[in-house]
């Protein structure tokens, strides 16, 4: 009842987090290289490309789940996760006050932004202006006014990353978010303990989402493993080897998953099943190609990949059993299958 393919330790780590890896990703080595080469072939390449793209979708979903406590399982997009974090703040903001700590955090965030070499001089002036005008009478603001300020900063941050925003525009957006985060973190000092905890959880999620947003900026709002590792490295000041060691899931993803979105739309792959079958009437009909496509279609579905690698729910439960118990269960299942076949 085990899979035909024995996944690497990295592939198993990804599977435990809910990532369905392809057979080639599960094993790596020669099989992985063979799988990559097959991506250049018609039909089969499209099937493999979609399966590899699905593994990246799973990685992004698992990443968001790990970084945002309580995130609904259906959320898989970075912006949706960011909106959820904003909703976490909504529960705490009625209790906020303009604390000394929040003012100090804003100053620290501004100083760090002005020292960021990726921030253009023109954007430094814009950010300085935002802080100067909006925090001039900060001490006089009540909870409602602080909430409006918070919303305004969020609006400005989104504005600078919307539409055809350039990488430098998105850097400014990130720095505005950092100013907002500093302000929010300082609010906890003047709040009831339970509300401060809600705010702490939201701040923690926001901090963990910063490198995710930076990674998504590089690939059209798609989080790629290596881009995320680089963003975490910049955020923490740790080198890549330390980042991958501290986060085994991310390390496994960097070593196993692709670091660019597989191309599944090239003209050479736009053959429909009807076109393939029609081609069988020609001399030297592509029966081997069709057979390969049909086999790949099964092996590279989510169920097929999990079955091959021993990652279905039944296989996982069997793997945890004591050997004698496992053999007894397998024997019972086979007997049940035989009995069903006889009745048919």
C-alpha cells in the first residue's frame, strides 16, 4: 500500500505541510532531471507544468498559513492574507492611544527607510512628507482619529503598489507599511491586556508577511521559494544558509520546488485531445505519445502524485502503524477488494 516512489526528506517535509509534489520533485536526481526535460514536449509537458505550478500554489498557501495565525484555509493570495491581517487590527483599534512608544517606533521606521539604498531620493522626500504632515499633532488624536490615520497610511501604501507600480514604487509602499507597523506596535503599551494580545498577534502576522510581500513583488504577486528566502535574509540580516536552517519548510521548498512559474502555455503544447486522436490516422501515428500523455495525466493529478509517493490519507495512516498491524490491515483491504470483485 506504500507508494512506488520514495520521496526525499525535503519532499516529505513539504508533503506534511500540504504541498503535493510531482514524482520528479519527490525523488530529485535523475528522475527530476528527466521530468524537467519532458516539460519541453507537447501535451505531456503541459501536464507536468501544471502539476509543478500547483506545487507552487500549495507552497504559497502553506506559507501564508504558517505566517498568519487563524488565517482561513481558503485564503491563498497574498493580498487576501494582508486584508485578513488588517481585519485583525479592526478588533483592537477602538482601544488604541497615541503612546510614546508608538511615536518612537515611527521615528525608527522613518530613519531605517531613509537609510534604505533601494529607496529613491524622490521617494525619501515623499515619505518624509507623509510622516511630517500626519504625525504633527499625533499626541492629540483619539482612538477614532488614530484609526483614520492607520487607514490613510494603508491606503497610501496600497496606492504606491497598485497598477503599473515600479519596483521603486513598491519599495516606498513597503516603507509606508513599516511606518504603519511601528505605530501599531507602539499602541499595545496603552491597551487592556487581552486587546494588547490581539494587537500583538496582528503585529506578529504583519511582520512575518513583510518578506512575503517583497517576494511576491518579484513574480507578479506569486511567492517563489528562493525569492522568499532572500527577502527573509534581508529582513533578519542572516545569510541564506542560516535562513534555510532556521526554517526547514522554506529550506525544503528552495531545494525541491522550481524558482520560476512553469510555462504551460507555449504554442507547442496547445494540442487538444481531439487533435491528438486525429493525428493517429496519419502514417506513424503518435500512439506512444498518446500513451505517455494519458499516463502523465494520471500520474500528475493531485491524487496520482500522492498515490505514487505514498502520500494519500490511507497510506499516511498505514505508515504510522506497527508493522504487524499494518500487514493485517493491508490483508483485510485486499480481501475486501477480492470479495467485491467476485460479486461483480
